C-alpha cells in the first residue's frame, strides 16, 4: 500500500515535470503561487499607487526633461558667476531637497552644502507669515559665498525673514536661487538672483514641493486639482 502510493505520486510528479518541460520549451511559462505575490505583485501595487497620485494632478507644468534642462542652465550661470570662488549652497528644507540635489551635482567648483528648515505654511496653502526656524545651519557662514536654494518664492515671507537672519552672520556674499517664482502672490519685496521659472498663481506640487507633505516624490511639477485641497 505504502509503496503503491509512493509509486503513484512518483508517476504524477513525472507527468507534471514532463508537461512543465514541454511548456517551458514552447515558451509557455507559468508561475507558482509564491512567485505571484513576489516582486511582480509588489510592482503592480506600486503602479496602482502612482496612478492614484497622478489622478490628483490637473496638468503637468514642467516635465522631468524641462526641469533637467533648466537646472542645467542655472548651474552653468552659477558656475560662470562664481568661477574661482568656493560657494556654500544652503537648502531650505524640505521643499528644495530635490532641486538642491540636482543643482549641486552640476556645480563644477568646490562647494559645501548645508541645510536649514523653515516653515510658514504648515498643512495649509496660504503662508501664515509666521516664519519658524525648525533646524538651523550646521556650520558658520561668515566670509562664505552663500547661495540660498529654494523650491518656490511665493509671498516672500520665508525668504524675507531668512535672508535677513543669514545676512546678520556676515557672509562674503549672499544670493538667492529659486526654482519657481510666483510674483503675483508677493507680499515682501524679494527678488531672486537665479530663477528657474516664473509661474502663475496655481497650487503646484512635485519635484520636492508638497501639499500636506504629499506629492514631493512626483518627478515633475504639476498643478494640483483644486478639489484635493478644498475638500479637507
Ligand atoms: C515653502 C517653500 C518656501 C516657502 C515659500 O515652504 O519651500 O520655503 O514655502 O513661500 P513664501 O514665499 O510665501 O514664504 P513650506 O513652508 O511649504 O515648507 P516645505 O519647504 O517644507 O514644503
């Protein structure tokens, strides 16, 4: 009985193996249950999440390619202006982290980087005007050529405050580089020395910019559908 069962299972396994080999030879592939929930399954779930993220975008304002081209141009301009000088790039977190990373890698001369965290928006869409330094620089900037790197210049409240605070630390020079400028919303008379794009008064996200801490991971800059920020 025992040997009989073993023989039966051996024959069934052999038949299955033959079928599998034959199908594989013909280019027909089938996966075991475990493989279905493996890497392929995870990718499909991620794709669904990305699609959900993109559903909230009304339209793409600047594609990855456009951003790359403009960041290149800004870096070339900075490289020319600071030839022979060492600069300190200060990223204003969190929004500028993507722009900062891309810009920094295109700077040809020696440079140092530092980070500062300032917040005036919280989870809303309008600047409260109350600027808070939530993380200060790690190093001194005295006698350094400083470039403040921002993702967006909007009301100017944040940078008006920040540039004043940094100027009091006696840098050799201080300039502002912003990827986006929304002049229509300006409250403080702040002008950027380097500006990627001047944009209309729309709520933009992606490439580091957020709404309620989301959308920073979009590789392009898009306009957020108004219903996303009006429903909460
Ligand atoms: C954004 C942006 C600037 C500021 C510009 O920061 O990064 O720092 O707003 O706006 P303003 O010109 O009206 O002051 P936010 O406070 O949203 O924080 P985040 O960088 O963490 O997104």
